[in-house]
C-alpha cells in the first residue's frame, strides 16, 4: 500500500511531466467560422484547420481582359456546380501573369453570394486534402479548393493525395467540392530524357513506359483544361487602359503608351500582371487612386 507522502510525491512528479508534455501535444481543433466566405488551410502544431480570410482579394470579371474564352468556360462550369449539377475539376495552365489565379478569384467573387466558398491550399499541404474533404462533408455550401502554382518534384507526397482526391478512393468524390488548380506547365510532374529510354531496365523497372504515362495522367484527371497565353502588344495595352481606368486615371496619349511599353520591355514580358503593376505605379505617381 502506498503511503500518503509517496502518493503526494508521485502526483507532483506526474504534474511536472504533464507540464513538459503538454506543449508538445497537437492543439485542439478550433471551431470553424462557417459565416466566412473564404478560407485558408493552415497547419499549426501538427493539426490542420480552416482559417477564415477576413479581407479576401475581390476581383471583378469585368476587370480581366483578353481571357474571354477561358472566363466563359470557367464561369459556366462553376455555375453548374453552384446549381447542383455535374461539373469538372479544372486545371488552368500557361504563361505567368496572364490571369489564371485572378480568373479563379473573380469567378468565385461573382458567385460567392450563392453559398460558394473558396478554400486556398498551399502545395505543401495537399497531403491534407482528405482531411479537408472530411471537414466540409455534409455542409450545405459549395466549396472550391484552390491550389495556386501547382507542380510536383520527385518524392512530393501531395502527388498521391491529389490523385486520390481527383479520382476518389473507396469513398465517392465529395459532391460539394471541386478542385481548381493553376500551373505554369501542363505536365505537373517533371519528366526526364532518361525516362524515354523505354527499352532499358532502369532501377528494376520492367515497364518504365507505364511509369511515364502515370506522370502524364495526373493532368488528365482534371476534367477541364484552360490554357493561357502571353499578351500581344495590343492586348497588353488594352489591359493597361482597363486598370488605369479602375485606378482613376483618365485619358490616354502617346506619352502614357510609350511608358507602358517601356515598363513591359523592362520586365521582359507582356501580361495582365505586368499591366496591373504598371497601372499601379503610374496611378500612384500621377495622382490616381
């Protein structure tokens, strides 16, 4: 039988041990504020949770130029989804700065008052996709899970999680979620010249050609592909004029046009992003918004 003094010492040592262990334990899951319209998936102390975005970047569809075809396709697909009809996961690929991410945000902004929610997930957290699906399961809202600048290197663990989410596992794909991703390249997993030597038996792989096909097939798991291209000079200038108008700069002359072209030349690209950056600089230095 343990005496009172030994029991007291045991309890004291146990409390000290708990004081050391408690900071190492995962934080308890915070309740989700479902009144928010946009979220980020955040991982803190080993536990992921939906964190509301209090001031989301609101872009209007009419602010985006030179992406009419892509806009119409993505808007139609998202409207189908919001209205409870079948719709596809979407991969937006192409040149940098030409409106891929902005278009996703603008389409969400257009439909967010119809119970459409946006969840931004970083590429490094794609392994948590099953947890996100479970978190929103049964909710009445519709969710777009958005991953920007998606690509994988050898050994990335998110690759398999993405495949499972797109195809479904033993569980059926979630009816209230679509995955929209942007990438600068169509093939999301890198391929190497050495992999084309299909007649060689490398690293014990009897059918190396099938391994290559598996890499290519990841992009094909997205039901809808939208491609974006660099702007021509006229398209770039049209984007500059559109953003200048939004920033309160009226009028257009040869001086402004020459400055816009020199800005693009200095950046080595003509795109919607470069047009937006020039317009902000010009409006800020010449009394605009």
